[in-house]
C-alpha cells in the first residue's frame, strides 16, 4: 500500500555510455579520457562511485587542460563524489548528462561542479539525502549532509539548492529539469538530444506509449474483454478478477503499465512489467518508488505476479491523492533504490481514468442486477 561547454553534441553522443542495470553489483566506476576531436576531450565516468575513483579521476584530469565530464551513474560514495567534484571545479571542466542517461545521488553531486553543467532533454538528474547503510537499512546521515552542504556552498549554490538536493529521503529522489531548475537555484544548460540519421534515439530512457493495436497481449482473449481504446490506452474487463475493469498502456521500450480495480479484494492496484526483466520471480517482494513529475515520491511495496507468460510488479493502494496526481502529471518516474526503472509518459491518463471509472460503474450495475447479494 502506498505511503506518502562543448562544441559538438553529435560527437559526444557517439561515445557509448552504458547504463548500469539495477541487478548489477556495486563496483568502481569506469573513468576514461577520450579525444573526440582535436579541440575536445571527454572524461567518461560510468558506474557506481566507489573508493579510489577520485584518485583515478584526478589522474585522467591531469592529462588535459580542458574537458567535458560525461556522467552516467546511479550513485555511490558521497566522499569520493565530492573529491571528484572539487577536482572538476579546480580544473574548470564542464559536465554533461546526455541522451536518456541517469545521474543520481553521488553522481548528481559531481554533475553540479561543472561550469557549465549541461543536461540533455531526455537525461535525468536526481538528488537525495546522504545516508549510511546499517544491515540493509538506509539511515540518513547528518554528517554526510553537512559535508554536502559545505561542498555545495563552495560551488556558490544558494541555500535553497542545498535544501532541495539533501531533502529527499534515501529511498526517494528530487529531480531537476526544465520546469523547476530556476526555482531550486541550480543553473543548467539544456541541450537537445542527439539522434542518429534515422531520427531514432536508441539511448533514450524516457518511454512514450506504443499504439495499442501493435501490442497483442491485451487484445481480447478468454480472460479479458477489450471495450475501447483511449489513445494508446486500452480499457477492458479482466474476468480473472471477478469482472473488474482495467486500463493498460504499452510503451515502445517494452514496458507495460496497468491500473485497475480488483473486485475480489475491493482494492485498487497498479502493475508494471517488461519481458526483459527475466530475474523477476512469482511471489518476490520489491520496494519501488513512484514519483509524478517533481512531486513527493510514493513508497510502493510490490509483489511479483505472473499473468500469462509475463511477470508484473503489483502494488495495491488506497490513497485517493495518488490518483489525483496520476491524472494531472505528465510523467511517472519509477525507481528501485537509487536505480531507475523507467520514466513513463502519462499522456491521456485523465481520459483513461475516466473511461476506467465508467467501465467499473457499468460492471457493478450488471453484477448487482444479476446478484441480489452484491454490493
């Protein structure tokens, strides 16, 4: 249940920065200086920030007078990140997160040191409070936050930026983007995503809806009856849940997101799945975090359920405020710990929700007409 600068973007984007999968073990970041052209060097920092990475970065930085630091990491050691950031500021390097890459937690602290600090439109930067890990429990660290505050002050960031970057809980993230960067006191240079000649940016982590007729799983079967389509959303009835209604939307990256009502348990739910998530096992528990746009995140403990040949992460909820945010937000960011699961477009979610409610009212009236004991 829910509780509450550079000269060639194309040259930069042509350098492969691999995303760290959420099941990967923590290991030192890969740090490498790459010459993009005669006038431009990039220092690539990818993977978890661990002990020794600051020294590795300083060794690479010593080789060049000017560079842009390209980042993709889910975080790691705060102290190492601060040392890397101090080295970036001392050398006068710029920083960049590009084309759907994620830069969270300690990585975001490094990114702040750039002059300028740049962000591609599909990239994401997120912050949370510093913490220590005690037997698997994340405990916010006052000392760590104090060190971060001192570091950000040395970067000439205002007090409101310090508060924003350290106020999210360890299991949540405060995002910076084009809609809020000025209000949180962080100057950012936004750039367009680089795309290849086909116009298809294969590196983008933001997911847009797929046309429902191109997705066969939610076409009418013996277990479901499809009633209508609202844009990319499909509205239908699930006969395995006592004639309960659902709304589902597939995304181009393979993710499927579904909301609905379970009449059998008199509860609402959300589900998310992707056939690429082969490590999911029926009955497993995972602690997810849902965040609409830049609003406060929701803790979402989820159970793995199997439907057909696919596994989904299922979370029940009872808070109407979650629904209010769902129908008004543009994006839904979903994460597990510091690791991103996806950023899903919620285009036409309000229309889908309205159609879902109408479907359930009709189903309830039909059930009451045929069953005098139904409420």
